[in-house]
């Protein structure tokens, strides 16, 4: 009461008596009693009564003020202060209700009744519209709240409560949008979220409590997020997260980790992957207890992986690039979540393989197979096969390629068959190697076709099966002009054909002999050097057998001009015969004498005899006698 009496000192004598009477009245029944007697009936004027009621409101004696206003209105229903005191009753009841956190509906009804009385004083009407709107919000009567607040802004465009009005309108639109979203779906509610965003984005801290300001940030962020505008939600949610203080249990949609996760999802949905990665990382690094921790750990790793791989333009990653990515994936594995476990093991295996860390890659791929995931089983089996090959673990490599070939996957089937063939061949398992190579050729894959033909031909040469060997050498020569094995295959084809030719019981005809000679010619045209001499020698023999003495002589002479010819004696012997048959005695003499110089003994008697006869033919009987 000290505050009350200080004011009395400045009153007139009449007002002093008025306040003294008020004091005696309060002391007689108890200060603030709901059953206080009406002061206005004590012969005081309306002005004095108004002064008392205002003093009560200033002194936060809302119950007494309400009662005294009620008394006044009964005494003066059309008095000069009746409009003010109807408003005062609503204000007093509002303050009392807020203090005890009571039901706001009676308060709302007071303001509604006041406004329906068509008050003339703008100060009271302006405040009543604001409170009517805000109380309607508390009662979730969003349409009513919007009507009141819009009426306020329409009638009083310069109102000092504009910030609160826009805040209330935004809040009403936001929660109305939430209700419509539940009933009709997100697309229908989007217009309400847009309305909420437009109202809230211009609001400031003016006239808003810290709690209301946080509410503003929270709602504005969600309003933009539901419109798929995470870039607009980012700033208000940043403010919300920065000022967040937990007060008891907080709903999921208000937790900072949830908002960070939603931003990540929103940016990811809009293909802003850098931002999405940033916010998934934030969830992992700042909110280890988040319900989204495992999911964000996985997506963070995936987005980082995508970023690094995309920048490489299909080039393999370095060990330095791989290390942080593997660490991200292992963060997810540490959560013991199983939803993406298979994918993560596969990614780790792929990364370790790119970094050249074969054993960790094998381990990761084994973990993938143990995870129960089936999407990448075929790919993993193939990769394990190649890794075991690189680690020189042939039995394991064979087993993995066989596992791969049992799947329905065809992506790596040709390569797997080719590699399986080489592995069997390296283990001297010729039959399985042949089977793998033959299956490879059936795939029509061109990548290793020339080499497979070459390897098959060599296998058939070992058996020996010169006919089959010739077929594969021929396929290589005729179908693969760019093959590095073509020249070698051309000679081996000629040799295989020659082997078949001379092994026949029936003597070959001239056409067969010339065809065989042509195969050697193919080798020579390809520029073959390693077996050039032998090719000329074979051609000389074949032409000799075919009766083409001129070509035979040319090839045998070409053979003798090659470095270190192996069959010098036989070549000279054959040259002698060919020259003799061509009636070229002098050339025949030179060839036979060259034969004798080699020291070969096989044809000495015959050669001596032929030399003698040639000397007789040339008229040198003395030389003939010597030879004979």
C-alpha cells in the first residue's frame, strides 16, 4: 500500500478523502478480496471512481479493479467511462488469467463483447483487437485470430503493435497450414505456409519475448522448409539453434538436431549437395545422441564420396583422398546400424581397392558378403577374383571367378572367363583353361578375342592337335589385324598347316603345297623377323615339291642370306637339285660344292656323283673323273 499512499500525497483534499475511504473499505474486508464492497456507490463522482479503478490497475489489483468496474457499470451503464471500464474488465481478467494460467476463453469473450459494443475510443479498440487475435491463437481458433489481427492492421495501419500482429498472423497461418496438411496433404497446405512465411519474415524482436522470438525463428524455418526452400529456412533455424535452451522435454520437431537434419534433407532434395553434406556432418559432429545420427553418418559419407569421385572425372582416387572417406564410412559402422551396412562395406572395399590397399579391400568385400546384402554380390565376387589374382592367390581367385560365373550377372562375364582361363593355364590345368577360353569366345567379346585364340592354339599345339591349333591361329590372323600376336600367329599357323600337310599318308597336290607356302608368305609380309629364315626355307621346300623350280630357287637363296641359317646343307643340296633340273649346271655345281663345304655327310655320295655328271656335261672330263 506504500505505493498507493505516495500517490495520495499529490491529490487534492477531496481526492485525499476519497482514497482514505478506499483504504478503510479495503481494511474492513481485506485487500484484494473478491467480496469487496463497491466504492462507486458511496456518493463519489464518476471521475473519482475512474481514478480509483485506474489506480487499482496500476497497482496490479486486477480482481478489485474488475469488481469496481462492474459496480460502476451497474450504477452508470451509459456513463462517460462505461466504454473504458468494459475494456478494463477484459484487461483485468486477462492479467488474472495469465497469472494463474487459467482458461482464456472467458477473457476472449470479454474482448469480443467489448468489440461488439462498437467502442468509439481507438486506443481501446486497437488493444482489444490485438488481444482478441492473440487469445484466439491460444485457443487454436486460427481463422478468428486472423480476422481480428487483419482488422487491427486495416483500421490502424500505423499501430505500434504491428510487429505483434504480423507475428500472430504468421503463427495463425502456420498452425492452420499444419492442420490442413494433416487433413489434405502437404501440397494443399503449402499456400498457408507461404502466407506464414510472408507474415513472419518481416517481424523483428520488437515487442516479442525471447520465447516468442524463438517461436518466430522456428515457425519461419518450417514455413520455408515445407515450401521446399531450405536456403530460406537456413537463417531463422540458425538463430533458433543458436539461442536454443532446453526446458524439460522438447518435441522432436523443435530439437536443434532435427532442424539440422531437415536442412540436410531439404538441400539434398534440391540437389544442393554441398549444403546437404554440411548439415549431415553437423548432425554427426554436434549431435551424437540424435535419432538421425546413423542416417546422417551414412549420407554424409555418401555425399562426400560423390563429391570427391565427381571431381576426379573417372580417375582413380589417391590414398590421401580415400582415407577421410573410409573414416566417414567407419563412423557409420560404429553406430551398429544395419540398414546400410552392406553398402558401406562395399564402398570401403571399392575405396581401398582404388588406393591399392588390396588386403583391406578383400577384408571389406568379405564383410559385405557376410552382411546379407545381395545387390552387389556378383560385383564383389568378380572384384575379389581380381584382387586375389593381384595377390598371386590363384586358388582363391579361381574360386571367386567361379562364384561370379554362377550368378546371373553378365557385366564382367567375358573378363571373368578370360581371367579364369589364364589362371587355369598358369596352374597347368589345360582342360579347364580350354573350357573357359571356349566359353569366352562364345560371348563375342572383342577385348581379348585375339589373345584367347592365340592361347587356345598354343594349348592345342601342346596336345598336339595341329588342325585345331591352325584354326585358332588362322582366326587371329584373319580377324584381328591389330593384334600384337598376329605376326607370331601367322608363322605358327603356317607351321601347323605344314605339319598337317606332311603328316598325310597321301602326297599333297600342288594346290595344297602352294596354299601352305602362302601361309609363310603372310608371315613374311607382316614383317616377321624371328622366323624369317625358316619361312623362306619352308617355302623353298614347298615350291620344290610343287615343281615350281624358279620360286623354289628364289626362296632357298633368300633363306641362305638370312643370319645364321640352320639348314645350310639341306638348302644347298636342294638348290643343287633345282638348278640341275632347270639345266643350270654351273649354278648346280656351286650349290653342290657349297653343300660339301658344310661337312654334312647325308648326301655326299649322291652329291659327288652329281658333280661328276655335271662336269661331264660341261666337257671337263678330268674334273669329272676326280669327282667320280
